[in-house]
């Protein structure tokens, strides 16, 4: 994160970044004069912090879904949850503006996280209800239903894009490709109270998710409140994905790449997997944002393109390992 704050079209050495941050904490205003301090405190720092929060939320939601469905290929982006959140955010942008067009008020920023959260929750619940029969979740049904839900959400988002004006269309493009370019302290104030408690609450589900790996019946006989664990996991996934989509758009593959790497390195124990997935997701997205800012500088590549370019080959590798009968 210290390196990321200094990287961009206007580079700042890490030592100067540390000096600016220390001066801000200690109130030494004499060291805060200059363009570099303005760039660090008002542009780069909120962007990096937002990237870390979004990356942690996406990775930990992926780890939750993989534990809930007992399948390492489960991911909010692959099974339509992110698309559902994106659809709700798009509807909030287009329809919200139309509903308020005759009034003097603007659409409040808090409406976007709320709308995206509702979209993610509805998508997750729909997916779970379709894939679960007689208390058992079919992984094949989950993946197929996720593809269908994602396609439906994409089609409806296309309809909203068709009826939107130029400004709304630019906003919709931002959501579909993903970007941290709109980061600000105001946005952090809205998103952080959602994501930070979530990151603290998710590890409390580790014991229940470990038991669910044995099967729902076995977990129930071990004294695990299975239905409560599943309900909490669904709620937290919707919350994490909704907040992430509302603040940075649809960013794919973070939720499958990071938990998988942690699982391959340290095993499937959720007591380690969940917190380390959050740390790895934050690291990956901050690193991807550096690439997005540097590869076409002074312009900026949407971060969703970078994560997809990294995640898609990794996902294909996982599929090839499964086809060869290897353990993933």
C-alpha cells in the first residue's frame, strides 16, 4: 500500500510518502505543503484504502461461497451474484435519476450501496434456492443457475443502458468494467462501516464452515447450527459484493483466485483461509490498481480488465487440473 500510494503518472518516492503520512498524523503542517502532499492525501490514499477494502471483501466473499457450496470453483462473479449487484446499481442510477428528475434533489450516494446490496442478496438467495433440494446443494445446478442468472442480469443491464442518457451511460460503463478512479474520502466513509465489521465477523463462521465440509448432516450432528451458518454466509456475501460493486463496479476473479491460492498453500482450514483471503485480496487489488495506473499512463486502464486478465488464465488452469483428476 505504501508503494501504491507513490505510484502513478506523478511518482512519489516511498520515503516522501511515509513522511507525508507521518506529518498528517502528527499535525506537522509545514511538511504538507506542495503538490505531492495534495496528491497523496486527497487522491492516492483514499484510492488505495478503497482498493484494499474492496479486494478484501471480494476475496472473503469468494472464500465464503466456496465453503458454503463446498466447491472450490464457486465465486460471486462466476455464479451471477456480482451481475445481480451490478444490475441493481444500474437500476439505481438510471431509474433513480428518472424518479427524481422532477425534483431538485440528487440521488444520494448511500442509495447505490443499498441498491447493490439488495441485488446481491436477491441473486444469492435465488441461486441457493434453485441449487438446494431436500437440504442438499447441487454444485452442477449452482454453476448452471449462476450462468443463467448472470446472463439475465446482463440482458436487463443492457436494457437500462439502452434507455440511459450519456451521463448515465458513462456511469454504467464504469460499473461494468470496474474502477477505483472515483475513490474519495466521502465514499470511504460510506463503505468502510459496511466492510470493516464484515471482515471482523466472517472469521467467526470458520468452525461452522469447517464442519460443513463434512456435509450438512454431519455438521448438524456435530452441533453446528447449519441453517444459521448458511443464512449468515449468504447475508455476508451479499453485503460484501454489494458494497464492492457500489464503490468500484464489477471486478471479477478476485474471489476465486485468492482463496484458491491460500487453500493450495495452507490447506482448507477456514480459520486461516478466511483472514488470509482478506489480506490476499487487498494485496492483489492494490497491486492490480498499480498496473492499471501504470500500463497506459497517464491514462488509466479499468481495473476489472486487469483482474480478468490475471484471473481467467488461472481459472482455466484450475479447470484443466480438475479434468486431469488432480486435487484443486
